[in-house]
């Protein structure tokens, strides 16, 4: 019988005998290396036998797994690994099929050791670059199985960690094997990404709490053991780094869904960490695609809780800051449009108390403090993203936000139907706060481009409102735009500085563009400073900001003409505080006196005219002795001692215009202009900005229309034309455009606010006038043309033109084409 067996063994195929010889009698002895070398040499010499070798090894492995002979299983997998590494022939595809079949058999096992063994073999296979393509290989099972291993809940924590790490490495291998092979199944399909990405995020999230207990980098390198968090992050970065332009959405969408499903936006930390990994891993030119998806997700969650929206905004803040350093694409204004929209929605939600504008029992009640936190987050995000933009784009953003601020009296489109003045006011404040963030640190060399009329005029119109908070925000914006040399902190307090050299002001020569800017907009700025000082609701911070504005104008944009105008303005403020016709409280009068004194003390030292400085210092010293409440040190304190009224103020404590004109005239300044008191030009804008009723609005508009009608214009007498007249005409021509824009705005407001009967009557009158004009034109144009045949006589001796049809007329040949 023994001879028969020996005879049968000799008749077996050689490849089977070579495969059998690599297995020792005792599996603990491991692979027989000498026989493995013979098998490898045979496979290289006869590659057509490779598929049979693989099939036979697969058969033995399946039998050993079923018989729980795990030692021989490990030997078979080691042999397969070595054959894969050594053989790269065209027939390797069939061998790979056998290999993957064995790996699948191991992964389906309940033994963690076999699962990890199969995963390690698959990872080795994934690192091999195949010379021949495969048209029918599928990795769907491996994606599902490795994702399942990433979520392992094995009882032993060490084994559970090993299984999860094996699953992560397996997913990494699948990605490496398929992402660059166009013949393989598309790994970016949702059916695959919805398994891969959540598995990776699950491991990032589950280890977040234990990350602080992980060993230090030095200890980790000594142990040469990578933590699950580090492995997961590395795998996630590799996946994102391989994403092309069309695959970014496929990779990011599962992240958004995972954060939604597990309520991870509210914590913010994990969501921010995920998107930092995404933004730093993808190619920089694709960053704007992630921003677009975040914006779309924010819009989709418009009616979600404020904490969720705040979390998305925080993530957007971090992502936008990173994206701005690369390519932001066409999403600059889209970012701000979405953020401004969310800001307006949040204000509306806060004031109405529900997401649908009603207060039904079934509606979800909103927490006001959460909405406030969201608004602050949105404003920070707007500022953070704007600070990374170049100057020209930041100017566009400023104009964009300014266009979104509701103008007083113009209807505002909001989600709720009962939006009232409080909603308008809150939106104005929030958007102005956003502008404060956008303009912070703004640097420009050309003020005309930084502050165009389309931005400056609506901005200054808000400085005339009765709301002190809005006025203060407007002043803050102006300070940020004008301050180009970081001088603003040096004017943070109103004080009398005896020597301004201690302030270390950064002075620069006024450029031609600055001169043009002040020539065009200087009078507007002076007028708004003056009118702000007339406001009864102004507090200490308003006067401090006005002082800083005056100081920055003197340092940043002042030429000789501007200096003269600013001195005139300061003297006009003193006269304003003395005027009894103005209903200013005592505190405001003292504050305006102190503001004028502090500014004149500053400007006199900037002009370096000794006689001017002497006069200012003398008046200040007299005030210190007799009227200290006219100086900032006594007015702007917590315990200021102010008199009950300012009825009698002696001339020796006032700055005299005649004296200042005299001393500055000797130094070459324009004495004629200095001697002319500053009087602000009141416009319709001043009244329109403070209107309170529709009736008042209509009366103002009708008054403007009546003054602009040709019937009311009177012929003005000829006046003497001088150089001063021509210069004033140039300055006034700038205001014509403003008046035209204001007139158009009034017409729009009239049709929005006026009663229907009034609008109908107005339009009817215009229609009647138009019809009469048309009738006159028709009488002229429809009159019969002269007949070539001449005229005929009527019965009363009068000649009458005979009407000849056009087709019967005789025309000269030269007139016929």
C-alpha cells in the first residue's frame, strides 16, 4: 500500500508538489524557505502555471481555515505575499483573483487575528503597481468589510483598537488601488464614499477624548507605534489629496452628513478640526468648492437651531481664511451674500421669536442669546475673511455690504411679514458692525478709490440718524478707512497735550489723490462732524471718536486749505456750544467746548505757528483757572463737576476767530477764508434721515419737486465773477450729482410710501399734460403734405391744399430708389 501511495504522489503535478513542500510538518516551524525559493523560481520560469498555483494555495487555505489549522493559514498567506511581490507577468490577474478570494475568506472569519492577517496581505497587494489592467475586478466587498471593521465593538479594547486600525489601513489600500485606475469601480461614487468617510470620521471622533492621554511624539517614535487618530488623519488626508476637481463634492458631502447626523456642529471643535484637515489636504485651487458647499449647507440649515448655524459659521470662518490664501475663485461676494442673509434672518428670528414669523404653539421657540452669539460669529467671519482679501476686493465687499443696509424710509424685504422699525434698526447695526470688521486694518494709497461716492454718501447719511449706536459705528468705519499710518490709538482719549511729540505721530506728505479726495468730499465730512456735535444723544465715546476723526484728518489728509477749513470748523463748534437757540444739554455744550479746545491745541502744534500756539495755550490756561469744565480733563471723567447752565461765558476763555485769522494770515494762510465763519450747508438729506412719518416724507418730496419745476424757477441776477466764485462753483458742481441721486431716491420713496389717491392724481396730471403735448405734435405732423399738383380754391376765395394719396404722387427720378 505504501508503494501505491508513493507512486500516486510522484504522478501529481509539479506545482502541487512544490506547494506542498513549503508547508512543514509542524506549523510553528514556519515557512520552509528553501522550498519557497524553488516554488518562486518555478513560478517565474513557468508563469502560465501561476494561476494554478494560486488556485491550489486557495484550496489549501480554505481547507485549513475550516479545520481551524491557523498555523498553516499564516504560512499560505506568507507564500502568497512572496509570490505577489516576485511575479509581475501578464498572467498575474488570475493569480490575483485567487489571492483576493483568500483575503476575502480571512476577512469573513470571526477570528480577529485572521481579519488582521487578511488586511495586512491586502495592504501589501495594494502597494504593488500592476503592469496589466483588470477589467472585471471588484472591491465593493472590501470597502464594506473594512468600513465595518472601522466600527468594531469587540469587547477587549486592545483587540478592538487593532481591528479598527486594520480597517483604516484596509480602506487606505482600497483607495490607493482604485483611485488612479480608470478601469476600476469609481471609488468616489456615493455608495463608496458614504462608507469610507464616515468610518474615518468615526475613528477621529471616538479617539478625540483620549487624544490627550496618548503618548508624546518622542515616546511614540520610540515605541514605533502609530495611534489610531494619527493613522486615521493620515488616511483621510491621503484620500482628500487624491481628489480631483470633480470629486471634491463627493468627499465633502459625507462629512456634512456625518456632522449633521451626530449633532457635531454644536461642539464646533471637531467640525473645525475636520474642515482644517480638508482645507489643508485638498489642492489649493479647489478650496472654493469646499466654501461653496459650506455656504449651501448653511442655507439649507437656515431654520435649524442657532447653535448649529453658529457651528457652521465657525467652520466657514476657519475654512474661508485658509481658502483665501490660495484661490478663492468666484465665491468672494457669494460668501458675504450668504453671511449677510444669515445675519438678517437671525435678527428677524430674534425679534419675532420663531422661525416662521408666527407665535403658534407648534412653532419652535428661539433663544435670543443663542441668536446673538450667532450674529457675533457671523460678524467675526465677515471680518476674518475680508482681512485676507486684496484691497480692490475688499473695496467691492464694502460696497456690497453697504448696498445691503436698509436706508431709512425705504421698504425692506425680510422673511417675516410684520418687519418693523426695530428689525430695520437691528439689521443696520449688524451690517455696520460687519463693515467695522471689514474696514479694520484697511490700507490704501488712493482715498478716492477706497471711499467712492457710492460708498461714502450712504455711509454719511447714517451718521445723521437719531440712534447713537449707529452714529458711533459710522464714525468707527470712517476712522478705520482714514487711518493709514496706525495713528488712531494715539487719539483714543481727548486730552490737552502740551507737547504732541510724545504721541510720536507718523506724518506723511499729502498726495495729489488725497488733495482731490478732500476737495471732493471734505465739505461733506466737515458737515457731518458738525451735525454729529449737535446731537443731544451723543455721549463721551462719540466725542472721543469725533476728536480722533478730526486728528486723523489733520495728520493723514491735511494740506493748507484743509487746515484752514478744520480750524474754521473747530471755531464753528465753539459757536455751536455758545448758541442758545440749540436745545443742547449742559453736558453736551461743555463736551463740544472741550472737543474744540483739544483739537485746536493739536492743530496749532501741527501748524508750528508760534503766535497761533501762544493764543491757544493762553486761552487753555485761563480755562484751567476759571472754567475747568470747558476742558476735556474735567468733562470726560466719571465724576465731572458741571454747572447747571452756560449762560455767561467771558470772551477771555474763548478762542477768537479774529485773533487766529490775524496770526495765521502773517504765516501765509488764506485770511479771507479764515475770517469767514463756517456754516454747514443743510440739504434734504438732513431732513430725510430723520423723518418719522409718511406725511412728512410726502411734504418734503412735494417741496423738492416744486422747487425743481421749471414754472417756479426765477431768473437770478448777474453776479460778479471772481476767483473765489469759480472755485466755489467747482466745489458745488460735485454736489449736483448728489442732488440728482437724492431726487431719484425721493421719487422711489414717494411711490412706495405715498397714499394711492395721491399717486393716482399725480400720474393723472402728468398723463393729461403728456396727452396735450402729443395732440400738438400730431396736429403738426399729420397735416396733409403739399401736393405736387398745386392748390385748389375753396368756395370763399381761400386756397386749400388738395390731399393726394402717396401712391399717386409724382416724384423726380433722383428721389426714387
